[in-house]
C-alpha cells in the first residue's frame, strides 16, 4: 500500500524580509515567476532527502541572490499542483548579503511594505504568510 505522504510534493521557502536602508521600515521580498506569471515568496521543491530548512535557504539564494538568516517556522501551505498534493514549509528569514540577477525561473524581484506585498501576492494563501511573519517578528 502506498503512503499518501509519498505522493505529496514537498517544497520549502521563506518569507524574506529586511529593514529599508532609507527609513528602516520592514520590507518583504516577492519574486515574479514568468512560467506562472505570478508573484510569490521564494520557494521550491526539495531535493530527495533534503532537509526542509536547508532547501528553503537554497531556494532563497537561487531565486533572490541573497543569503538568509532563518527565524521562526511559519505555517505550511497545502494545495494541489499538477494534479498532486503539495506541501510547502516556510520560515521567516532576514535577508543577508547578496544581489538579484534575473534568470529563467525568476525574472523580477520587489521589496515591498507588508501592505503592498499583500496586494501584490497572487495567491491568497501567500498573503496569510505576511501576517504570520509580522506575528513572528512581534514575538521576538
């Protein structure tokens, strides 16, 4: 008998944040994926046997060019993609050094206020992660 978890696509990502160098306000990083023409948090599928947090940080580096310092784990999202269930684990992560370079997977990157990030995100489930980030930062 097949374990249902074996059919679930496992992915991970981060709600990447920084303080604006101009006003010190919180900014959230969103990436645009041309394949889906959507705005989302950096995330991607885990490699076989890869730890979820390691995969989340790898995806942030690949998609944004930034290293990240992980913080609190945020709620996971669950949805169907290409006819299969998908689970994405997320962490709050402060942006470290790095620079964005457009590529085939991610062609644009924006740093937005939490309010503007909520408005720009394509999927409602991703908007809830903005609130989870704010809650996590408030607790620390």
